[in-house]
């Protein structure tokens, strides 16, 4: 690592095998569209890359971030965290990128990684949220599948539920190329989908209801916008480190 202070956001101690993105064949036009299935991906989903030489999404002094002063900060362990349920945002828009990060949380935490945000003041219907949730806590046992960790909140359940217990570190990689979004958590792909399948703001492609506060169809969302992290929700804190990005 570059220094003790750079541990969390640069993550130089965390090494992983590199990978390539390989193209795969699109589903033929005579087959029905699907939200998430092996026949649908436009490319093979990535495993976690070697991101050690990527750019940090946020600087250590957070001078390239938009947030309420005093809400987001670097704690004594060098982790990025918040004391309120407010998001922190990049100061610029991103399109076509890979985002790699690690996170841990307190029991019953509920947070998220936000991409393609076109309205920071009203981000809930105007962004795509990759859900972070302490699935293992009984507080969430009766929640809908599309609220689970590694899925797309309100729209698509994760393929696997593999979040680690509260207090342990998880790794997430998000690949966004236009309408194609792939999410990998702890070495497994949890989402591989095409946002253009969401032509309704009321119904998901699988027929389930979209929560009413998500009032914009994903098919019409721009595929360029701010990237954000959701802060402390309820009484459970969230912590991030090694948050890095690579343009594609």
C-alpha cells in the first residue's frame, strides 16, 4: 500500500487475478426477452478484476465529491462512512465503466451503490441502485427478493444470495456499458441484465410490481450520470474501502 492512510480507498493490499471481458452472442430475436438469464447477456460477466492501478473514485480529502459536510468522512480505520442516510456523489458524470469496491456493515444495514444518476436532489427514481443489504439479519427476512444484496433494488433479485455476515468485508464489481449492467459480489455474478427491458415504471419484466416511489422506467433513463454511495440507514452504519473506477 502507498501509506497507512491510503489503505481503504486505494486498497493496495487486496490483490485479485485479472480478467478480460469477452463478448458473447446475443439471444436470437425469436426468443422472448428476459431480465436475467444466460441467453440474454450481451457479453460475458466479469469476475473481480485486478483494480490496483485504477483511479480512486474519491480522494482521501473528498474534494472531488458532492456531500453534506460532516455527514461523510474517513474514519479512524481509513474507511469511508457516513452518520446519516444521505448519499455521496461524484462531481462528474460517468458512462461505460467498471467500478470495484469493498464494503462492510453493521447488523441490519441497508445501503446501495448508485449509478447513472441524472438528478442528485431526487435520485431515487432517477438512478439505478445496486442494493447493499445485510441479508443475514432477521430484520429483512420477509422482504421481497428484489431488495436483497447484489440485486437491482425494486427491479431485479440477485442470482445468488452470498453476502457475508455483518462485520465481514464483501467485494463488489459493477460493469456498466450503456443499458447493459453486470454485478459481481464475492466472486459470483448476481446481476447480468439489459435495462432497456424495463419499459414500464409499474411492472418489472417478470410481472412483479415496482415500488411506487421508483416512478421512472429504466428504459428511458440516460446511461450517463453521477455515481454515488448511500449512507447510514436506520441505526446501521456502512463502510467502504478500495473504491476504484476504470473507463471502458
